């Protein structure tokens, strides 16, 4: 979360080696690898985690959404979104991005609006957020190491109709 991905690699590897039968350790490490741009390792750990879990939780599927999207599998993103049932407030934005990339623009716009409504309902501040503020928050919520992964999310939500003007990778 502090942007020190290379320093986190050894502890992540050790966590998986010491807890090879803990699906939460594996899915968490998979998400780390996804944010780091190591999509093959992320997919491997995510699959192992699913195989050992009799009944994956909604949150587990929420992690799968992000991992699938960042590796470029928009169809798997949508399947994981269906299983996650919007358990995480940001999932409608990931759905919107995947739908937009698949050319399903009307559905993407609907998912984008659902994201904004849901996030606005849970936003705590003196004043109501603008759509741009909520999108900027989304784009900087995840610790993405490389601009490629960040741009994939940025471009997907922009194609879904969310306002992304002025947003840049690692520009907090």
C-alpha cells in the first residue's frame, strides 16, 4: 500500500510458503501480484485459492474481479462480478470498465451510474462529492505499481462514461 512493491515481494512469497493451505493468504498475495503487474503469478495463486475453497465468499470473488480485469480478461471479470454481488463498493466501476471494453456501452453506463450512486451513499464528508472526486478516489485507491494496469482501469471507466479528466498514475 505504500508503493514499495519490490520490498513486499519476499514477505508475500514467504507468506504463501508458510501458509500454502490458507485461501485468504493466497488470494491476498494474488491481488498483490496483480497490482504489481505479475499477472501470471496472480492468476496462478487466484486459481489455487479458488480450488481449495469449498464456498468462496463474496469478498473472495471481489478480489477475483480485480485480478481478472488487470490481467485483461474482461469476461472473467464479469463472471466474478456476478458472483461477488457488489459486496465491495467499487465493483460496479470494474464491471463498467469490463463492459465498456467489450463494447457493451449501454450496460457499462448503467454500471457506472450504479457505482456513483453506491459510493455517494457511503461518502462521509462536509459536502457531497462530485462525480470527478469519486472517480479520482477510485483511480488512486489501489496500489498499482505500473502505469499499464492503472491505465487499463482509467481507460475502461472513461469508456464507460465516468469523468477521468486530469487523473494521472501516482498523482495523489
